[in-house]
C-alpha cells in the first residue's frame, strides 16, 4: 500500500477537526481556503484512508459521575494466546476501562479506567482479576496537569 500524501490543506483540516469534530464542512472550507465540495472530498478521503478513525464528543468525567481516574499496572505469568484472549474478553466487558496497552519492560499491561469512587474501583478490580492476573498495582490520579486528544501534526 502506498504512503498517503497529506498536504498543508489536509493538515489544516485535521487540526480543525481535532479541535471540534462537530464543525461544519462550510466552516472548515472557509478556514482552509477551499470550496465546500473540495473540503468534503478531502474529509471523505481522510476517513476512507483511516487517518480520521472516528469523530467523538469528549465528556467531562466529573459531570457524568466518573471523577476518579486510575491507572492499573498488570503483570501476568502467562504469555500465551489463550490467556491473552481471555484478558481481552474481560477488559472488553468493563465499560469503565478506557484504554489497555501491552507494554515493554517489567510491566505487561497498563490499563486506564474511570470510576465513581473507591467502591466503584473495587467492583472494577473484582471483574478485572477474573482474567487470572499475577500482579495488579493501581495508582489514582490526584491532579491532571495536561490532557489532550489532539495529535501534533507538525511532523507531517
């Protein structure tokens, strides 16, 4: 598959959509300096090429009663497909889990979750350990100093 070529207008479109996915095509086209139809075609191409994976609305966790963010470090002593598939099934069933990353180094997996409170975390923990984990360690976020979903595009 050939590498997708992104020009200055594509980057501008992506930057605008990252800031506000609900922005109208007309507004984006005006900001970028192209016609609405040309802008729409570019957005469609970026979606087809999966540069744009999805468009979402980011919610304030505190306003939807999920004020506590927890990072859960998971280690396993089982490194086989059967265990990995079971772990995937368990984490997929837990809606409070937002991210799961397989890691290098001493840590096998890093899980990010949001919960209502400590009893909410305890319920999540009891579901998570159904995956037969070797070691689980959790750290709770006390303060978020920076959080963004916008990828830097200056390297394109």
